[in-house]
């Protein structure tokens, strides 16, 4: 009997938290009681416990209850325990399987793109040798996907000293050319390296977002043009964006699906 009462109290407590989460300006004791069809004494008792633990706060001037800062601590512990590589692994494996290509995961360190993981169909030492390698942001699909979260002015400042060294037949030669490309990347939701980092290589990437909606990483798949003339970037991009969206969701992003 005691167990049933405790479970019922817990269930009612979550009901209170749920309705408060939907009310930006909070609710009074009477409003909560009415919405949940519970006695005011019961609601008051449960709110008292939540107030003590800072999961709810009360505005003295309005007597309205709102969610409190106690949730910040819980969420931060959860979010800090989310590991990008762990959460990305199944999506990278699936993307590699469906495309037959090598898949890369990267983050930005100041003005460079850094590989942090890779996945391919055939086991290879290259998987480990590439981790930690740096490449420019301006000529790689991974790098451009990472730049998609920045404004044009932020990109100008970040790459103010970039030499735009030619690495492939279609490498961007200046800042304005790059920015025009990034604007198109933002519009469609993915980035393309069309023989920009090296000849005869195409690569499609998409940004990975965290719970704040910030770009924290990027995922890509790459192929040799002569070996796969049938591969179309726009079609591959659908698969890459799907993987990026899945990883983003696991990293706490619950906004609109990435374009």
C-alpha cells in the first residue's frame, strides 16, 4: 500500500513538472490544482518538496510557480556524459555501409579541421593514422560544414590570415569565393568538396549540432571520382544529412530536422 502511494505521488510530481514546463510565465497553486484535478493540499505538499530541491521556484510578487535551476545541474551532468565519438559510431557505420565509402568525423580547432574518427568497410591502419590530422577549413567539406555555424564576419576574422593555397583544380582562391560557397552550404544544409582539397576526390559533409543548436562537429563521406562516376553529391548528401541529424539528436539537439 505504501509503495502504491509513493508511486502515485511520484506520478503526480511529474505531472506538475510537465505542465509547468509548458508555461513560460508559471502557474498559481489554484491553477495547478485545477488542471490536474488534485486537492490544493496535495499540490502544495508536492510543490514544497520541489521547492526544497530547486526544481521549482515561486515568484513572491505573483505567487506563480515555475521550473527552477535544479534542472540545470541534472541536464549538465547528462550532457557532459554524452561522448561525441560514442554517439556517432553507429551512424558512421551505417553511412559507410550504405555508401560503401569511407566516413570521417571532425571537429574544429581554431582555424583548422581535425579528424577525430573514421569508418570504412575494410579494416585498415589508415583509420588510426588519420585521427588527429589537421586540414584547412576552406577546402574540405568537413571544414566548410563546421563553418556553416558561423556568420560571414566570424569566418572573415577566423580565416583572416588564410593563404588559400591551391590544393586541387577547384580550390577557393579568396575569401569572397569561400563565403559565397558557405552561403549555399547553409541554404541546402550540406557542404561539398569538389576536388578542392585534392584532385579526383569528392566529399560531402553535414554539420552536427548540440543541445544549444551550435555546430560542434561534422560528418562526411568521400569517394574517388574515377572509381565511382555514378555517385551524385546531391544523392549522397541525403544520406550524410540523415546521419548528421541522428548524431545531433543523440547530442541533445531537438530543433527542426537539418535541411
